[in-house]
């Protein structure tokens, strides 16, 4: 259950970091919404799994 809350907290930071990475570092300005959503979901899930195993 605690992993769910970690997932909720981590998701916005993952979205912000990934969006910033793709726009500033890689220069991708358009059509990154689904990619950011997908990768942020994976990061959030991994964080929840890591907390769940502690």
C-alpha cells in the first residue's frame, strides 16, 4: 500500500524530469507526450516496486 503512495509522489517528478530531458537535452519539442507518459509510468512503477521490497 505504501508503494502506491510512493508511485503517486514520484510520477509528477518523473514527468517533469523526462519532459525537460527530451526538450532541453535532445531537442525534441513535439510528439513527446505519449513517450513521457509511458516512461514516467515505468519509473513510477519501479519506484513503487523498490519500496515494496524494502
